[in-house]
């Protein structure tokens, strides 16, 4: 049983450590939980600046509903960093619901969001609890830009681009491959989910602030079409994104296609193991701490309607640190007041897009959004 109000499950990973770092800055007591107490302790001591001033405990646990329920008892917010989420997150959500705790995670895997909506959304809503997957830079910062664009009435179409510098972590690489093997990715067209063409490959996009075109992918469709599916202002929403490193982007479709071809005749268990092995070949070391000079982020949203246009650009840096901060703020806020929405909700829907913009800005991770409106 946790003695702290917040549990960071998967705290020894790259993103989990950053969440703990920002929880310390918010003076939020937390439990750092995972499979190995020794690994957690080493990770906290070696990689979380100022950890000696934090109010925290380390707890080792098994990955089962029963063990996690016992661990979460006594806590009110669960921050889940253990993915791939479609493969591993059900026991965490079920345990959070069992003890009456809010749940957040960092993934925008579309199939996971739809799974959460179908299987858990109403139960969390009935319990007055927040179920908020996808609170992370790749999804939340882009949604902040989209919500700012929608402050202009009469716009019903969102064209979203998300780019970042650097390389994905070990967990992110595994998630990309597992998600690619999972099936269709959707965008929203006239309030209906429409699958991306699986053969579309890389799509060049114009990126504000540079002359060179960038290469993009749908990344499983991202969370944005799901969040705007039931928004009466929005009928159409498509999101694409990528890394600024063109060579890395050129290799991603090749790696994914090769992995899928090699695993197409395997059982699900065999395929998961094979994809994990491929992911380890691509990225098997934890990346260094982000450098804001090189690890840049850019979120660009074109919103349009019959008689109007808006373009919002948010320049930022250190996308994994943005994720750590957003997760920590979510916990900090939930400990003090009820979210703006319960049940399945995005970070912006739960806490307010202008509030989250202010949080990222106050820590120096994003500049003032550049907003252009034509009516």
C-alpha cells in the first residue's frame, strides 16, 4: 500500500524519471513504483536532480491487477509510464479504478484511447474519476495549439503537424513498432473515422520556420482525432508528424515494413517478442538528457472553416521534459481540485488548454504561440 498521494508506475524509465523530477519541483509526495526496487533506487539517485529533497518512497511490485490494486490503495492519482500501453496498461487502469484513483499516461496510441473509451470511460465517469491517456508533448502541446485555433468561431477542420528533435526512447521505439503491427490508423472526416492508406508512406510537410520540407507519418493516427470526435466545433481532423532528422525519418517506414513482413505469420506472442527484439536493435540505450538547443519541438495547426482561417504555431524544446512536466502538473492539479471533465478526457479537456500553455511557458519549454487569424 502506498503512503503517498501519487504513484509513478514505471518510474525508473526515461520519462518516469522526468515525471519524478517535476513532482519534486511541485513538492508533491510520490511513490516510485516498478518491477525492481534496486533499479528504482539507483535510477532515482543517479538521474533525478535534487531527489534528496523530495518526499518519496520506492516500492517494488508485480504487474498484475491484484498487486497493483494493493499498491495503489491509499493514493489518489496514478501516473502510468509502462508501455506499450495496449499490451500492458489494462491492469493499471483496472487497479486505479478499483481504488478510486485518477489515471493518466503518456501514450497517444489511437487503439488504446478507443479501447479506454469503450471499456473504461463510463466507469471512470460514474466514479467521478479522470481517465486521461496521452498527456505528453506529442499530443497535448499540439492540442493546445488546436484549442487556441478553435477560439476563433466558425472553424471546423484541423490540420495538425507535430515535429521534434532527437530520437525516441527505448519504450517509444517499442510502442511505434507494436502500434504499427496493430492495424489501422484513423483520421476524422466529417465526424467519421477514416483509415489512413497503409501504403501512403512518408508525406512531405511545410514546417514553419524553415525552407526545407519535412517528412511526416501519421504515427498511428495520434490522439487528436479521438479527442475531437465528439467536439461539436470540429468535423475533420488529421494529424501527421515526425522528427527533424530527415535520415532517421527516411528509415522509419523501412524498419517498420521489414519488421511487419518478418512477423506476419507469427502468433501474437511470437510477434510481440520479435518486435521487441527489432526495437532493441533500433534503440537499446536510454538517450542522454535533452539539450534545448538541439531537442526542439514544433506544433503547427491550420484550422479552417467555410469563411475563416487560423494558424497557430508553438515553438518549444525538450519534448520529453515537456511530457514530464505535464504529467506532474496533472497530479498537482488533481490533488487540489476536481478536473474540468471526468471519464475519458484529454489533458486540455481536463485542465484547460490555456492553463497548460501557461505551465509549459512558465518553465521555459514553449514560446508564446504565434497566432494568425483570417476572417
